[in-house]
C-alpha cells in the first residue's frame, strides 16, 4: 500500500495553500474534480470572464497579498472602490441599508428610525414594543432575534430579514446570532445618525482586488508553490479508516500520518463512520447565472442586493464595471434550500425568469443575451447554528486525535473568505513542520 506523511484532500484554495506552505515535501493532494480551484474557478466564454459567483478579494494580510502577487507575473490586478446598492421600492439605496435609512421616503425613514431607537432603548414604551419588533428585552437568542433587537422592526422587515431569507433559504431563527461573523455589517444608533450627514459606508470590503484573468489567477499563484506532480486530479476520497489511518480513494488505498481535508464536513464524517447528528449540518445552495450581453448598461455600480420576494435573485454583480468593459457582464445569484431540486430544466426556466426580472428591475432593456453559463454551488452558505457549532467542535476533536484535520469554508463549516482559508492553511502547515 502507498503511504504518505500528509494526504491533502481537495485542490481548492485551502488544500493547495496547505501543500504550498508545507516545508516537508512528503505530501499528496487528491482532488475529485478534473481541475484545481474548487469554488475559485474562472470561466471564459465569448470574451467574457466569469467566476463561480462573484469572487472579490479583500486582503487584510499584506504579506499574503504580496506572496500571491509575486506568483502572478504578467497578471494585472485591479483595485476597485466598491459601489454597492440595495434595490428598494423602485430606487437604489446605498449599502448597507441600516446606515442609509435616510435615503428612504420620509414615512419609511421615520418608521425605521423610530423602531431602531426603541429597539435599543431599555425604556421601551408599551406601544413601541409591538411596533419595534421584539426589542432588547427579548435578547438575541438567534440571528432573527438579533436583527430585531439591534435594528428594530422597520430595518429588519424591510431589508435584513427578506434579503437573508432569500440568501440562506431557511428560517433565520434557526441560525446562530453570529452566523455571519465579521461579514455582517453591524452599525449602532450613533453610526446610523452620523452617516446621515457624512456618508461612511466603509465595510470589511470597501475596496477589493480582482485579477484580469479572474479568481483562478490566485489559485494558480498558490499552485505554483506546490511540488510538481503532487496533485492527483479525478481522484475522490471515499472512506477513511481512522484507526488504521488509511484513506480509500476512487483509485487506491493510501496510508497517511496526517490527513488534511477541505471536503464538506458532513461528508467527511460520513466517510469515517463516526456516529454523529447529521441533522446538525444544513446549508443553502446557490444557482449562479453568468450572463453576457451585446452592449453596456449602467456604470458606477458593482453589485446590487434585492430583498424583494417578487424578484428571483438576491444579488447581482457587474463584471463589466470592474473590467471597464463595453458590454454588460453580470453574475446573478439565487438561493435554494439544500434539498430543493435544481435540474437542467429548472435552470432553463429560471434563466428566462431572471431575464424577465432583470428587465423589470431596469437592469437591462433591449439588451441581447450573447453568452451565458450557470453553476450550482452546493453547499454555498452553511447554516451556522448552535447544533452545528457544538457537533463540529465535538467531532473535530475526535478526528484530530486520529490525525485528521478538517479545514476551509466547508471543512470548518463556517463563513470565511479565501484569505481566511490561506491564513488557516499556512498556520496548520507551520504546526506540522514544527511538530
Ligand atoms: C456565493 C459565494 C461567493 C463567494 N464570494 C467570495 C468572495 O467574493 N471573496 C472571497 O474571498 N471568498 C468568497 N467566497 C468564499 C470562497 O469561495 C471560499 O472561501 C473558498 O473557495 C473555499 O475554498 P476551500 O478550498 O476551503 O473549499 P472549496 O473551494 O470547496 O474546495 C474544496 C475542494 O475539495 C474537493 N473535494 C471535495 N470533496 C472531495 C473528496 N471527497 N475527494 C477529493 N476532493 C474533494 C472539491 O472538488 C474542491 O475542489 C464565496 C463563496 C460563495 C459560496
């Protein structure tokens, strides 16, 4: 039987970064797909460059960005100041909604401000309790309660709840209150009032970078630091014997000392045969349409959020305004529950619906669709719940005791960016090398 010190499962950002940063060269990466990149793949068609959904980059670690850029010779990387809006009531409101309620019609502005004020006040008058959502008194036991308690009924019900229900495709009361971690744009009453005079819509991603060649360029940069010949594509992990430390793949059996995997956590646990609560792990899937048109549409916007339940998609993004291109190039995202059926016929039907909705929302008029592509990201956003946090922590401890490390967005069953994936992989590789 073959054996390797480090068996790495998945050649997405997490798996490749683990291999790239390991100083010990005794490793093998196996990847189920026929191409590397995981969710950071790029599709090029008829002169359009698209990713699997918009993948934009916000580096907080200058050393990581520099490390990547050194490995991208000849690649232009654009830095773009984000222009982001919410389509609300026939107008565009600056993102984030909660900091820009003063842009709403006056009656809705007053409603949101009133509810916001009393949601936060410990001195909640009786009549405000019913109109201001559950309010501070009810605490923040889950994501939905957190939205009401921090922002009041107006903001919660006009944007935060419908938008996130379309995205997550679940009851938001089932999610942990910190389900979006640092990616949720929090704002308190002072921030919101201050923003009415001087706009400060800065968020975790006020600017972003994007390579001319698409997100795959970052993947290629990481892969360039992986030992040649160390990636086995079209090879799937199917079972793990934890006691013997043997991985069974679609091709062979491999003995390992440590196994690092970025496969979805629920699948990993199933492959080990460990007893677990499978119902703790739920997620949404996202159908992404990449659409190329014959001519330009609006400028000065990068992505737009759609909370309305009458619109099929929850978000669209404009690649052409990132690239300064002269033909409209969009990605359009639709959220579904994990068990929803999205087959080829559904995709056809939904594409027609999306085009109708784009027209109705004024994104296109007589534009002609000249190229398209679609992909279902499944899982896309994992549902972070109290049960998933507890079950993930319990099982991870057992796995680690057998030399199995589950990392990345889906291995960690978390909400994170690709930079987080690189940081995590680099730290793990350093621990292994130091051991
Ligand atoms: C809609 C959406 C938008 C996003 N936008 C951004 C963004 O703008 N910026 C940003 O920084 N991040 C973004 N992300 C997050 C980013 O996509 C992830 O953080 C990153 O791609 C995760 O990389 P990974 O390697 O952990 O997982 P993956 O990309 O899922 O890679 C895992 C790899 O493992 C392989 N695999 C799985 N099971 C097996 C098996 N049994 N055997 C062998 N191989 C297996 C898969 O084929 C895959 O290649 C977005 C995510 C989504 C869903």
